[in-house]
C-alpha cells in the first residue's frame, strides 16, 4: 500500500491519498494539492516523496 499523507508535507489537512498503484496515488495527491492548496507538485517530486518514505 502506497500512501501520501497531506499533513506530512506541512499542511493542516486530513487528506490521504492511498492505493496500490503509484501512478494513481501520485495523480490523486497531485490533484488534491493543486485544487486545495494551490501547490502543483511535479509527478517526479511526488515520486520522490514516496521513495523517501520507503
Ligand atoms: Zn491537503
């Protein structure tokens, strides 16, 4: 299970993108951060977030 927790990136937010498909999780979180926080992370940056967490 891959997980991107919005709170882990400094937002006061309960959004969590999770799933077994990396691309799907990256897409879901990327969409959320753009829409909700006005921050557009690149897919590469989000992949790095996932990789760094192990
Ligand atoms: Zn958020």
